[in-house]
């Protein structure tokens, strides 16, 4: 910045002494703040270059001008600012200093800028003679404050959103846990009923047949020879009937065990179990099946992951059976670069997307929790009248975090 030193010294004085003759002038010229003085009428007595430049004038143009009418005449919204309310003038009218950072000054071109200013009365001989005003342009400070406020508001909004999401997730987890317990109890009840109704009745029938045979054998010595042949025939029939009852009991036990954990999953692996489950489902649902599986290069996944994939597949098929009213089912299983993609597409009635995000969509919630547990993801696309497409994507090397259950 160029500083013009006032020519207040004679040529006979040393240059160094002349440079320091007017320290107040040097101070006003060197500061970046605007500084001006007003008399008791509010007229400008002096103003430095920085202050004049901020409001778009040269210093000489402002001398003798009413500074309130020139640069402080209106509020930021354009409303008139009465001179009697001006804190600057109150400094010499009432002898009250002030410091304000909520108002604006107006430039020569009619634009306004936010300022922070202070006004201090000038007292001479116990009487107020005017006031000195210092001011700075706080546009950048205000912009930074606005940006900080906006960032704070955005952060608060995000915190509220995250808090709501966490509360929602916690509520869903609690509902899922309750639903899981309910399903587990329902399954135990179903198995207990089957054991009681199916196996119990078979075992009672077997017991009755055994008792009958025991009674007949104990009576064998008292029978006449001519009746022995007929009794042997009747006993053979009883043995055959007992054999049929035992076969039915074995079938029922096998079915219950398969419901609990398919033996094919242990004996032949995940890929055979998936195909078996799909064939069993379409046979019972009387649906056409489009089956494609490309897993020739896929490794057999860890046991926990294989069970999770199989249960997710079962739930996908269960959803189709309960809701889709479909006639055709397409199952495509593909392995590529360590990633398993299992897709189930039906031609049923479909559903709106929000149906799969509702708080009581426990089946979908359970599938997603199983997949997320192993780092996988489930995508569902559906619309009314256009069927439903469900796809599981999961890395075959995925494993749950240490200490987590399956």
C-alpha cells in the first residue's frame, strides 16, 4: 500500500525526523480498518483512505458530508434507518460508546455490505465534541459463519437421520428377534404335533399288533392242529401290516429330519441341495421350472455359509408359494470370480416395492440379515402384475466375524 506522508516539515529538517512528524496520519493511512470522525452535526471531519475506499469514495469527497445520510441511512432489508436511532450519533449525543456487528453500510453504487463498527465519543474540556468511528467489512466473516451454520444444520440433520435410522433398525431387529422366537416355537409345535399325531399313532398301532401276536402265541398250545394253519396266516398278515407301519414311521422320521436339516446338504453339498429343493418345491406347487446352474468352477462353501444360502433359498421359494400365485419359476445360479449370484424369478402377481420394506416383512428381513451376516446382499425388484425377482449376491469365501453366531 502506498502511504502519502503529510508535508508538515521544513526542508531544513532531517528526512528521518520528517517521516515521524505525524504518527497519527501514518496510523490512519496504514490500517486496513475504516476510520472517520464526525462532529456534533454528524458531518465528516476526517476519514482515512481505507474507509473511503470501502464505501466507494475519495477522502476529500466525504469531508463535510453527513455520514449517516451517506452510508448508514437504511437497514439491510432497505427499510429506513432514522438518524435518532443511530448508535454512531448516540456516541456524541449521549456520550455512549458502542460496538455493533449486525448492520450494514452502503456504498456509493447503492450496494450494501455487512460491517462491524465501533463509535467512541470525543471529549474536550468535559464536553463531547463528536465521535470517532472505526469499521471493517465482515462479508467474509459472515460468509464463513453462514457456511459454518449451514454445515452445523446439515450435521444436525444427518445426526437426526442416522439416529432415526438406528432407532428404526433397532426396532426391526427386536421385531425380527421376536418373530424368530415365534417361528421357532411354531416349528417346535408343528414337529411335536407331527411326532404325536403321526409317529404316536403308528407306534400305538404297532404296540396293539405286538400285543395281539403275544396273546395269540400264548394261546397256541391250546389250539387244535386244524386251527393252526389259519392262525399262521393271520399272523403273517399282522406282520405285513406291522412292516407297513414301520415303513411309514421311518418315512415320517426322515421327513421331520429333512425339515430340520436336509441330509442331502451334508452328503452331497450345497449345489445338489439347492437343485433338490427347487425340484421338490415345483413338484408340490405344480409349477414349471426353468433351472440353470453354472457352478462348475465354484468351491464348496464353508458349512455355515452353505446353510445360510440354503435357508435364504428356501425363504425365497416360500415367498413365491405364499404370495406369488405364479405358474412358472426361473432359478438361475451362477458363480464368477468368487461371487455367488442366486436368482429367483416368478411370473406371479407381484407386489409394490414398499411391501418388501415394511416392518412386518419378517421373511425378507430374515433373508437380508442372514446375507448381511456373511457380507452378502439381497436385491428385490417387483411391481404389480409383473412378478418378483429376488437375487442373492454373496462371496463364497465369506465368513461371519469371530464370536458371531450363524
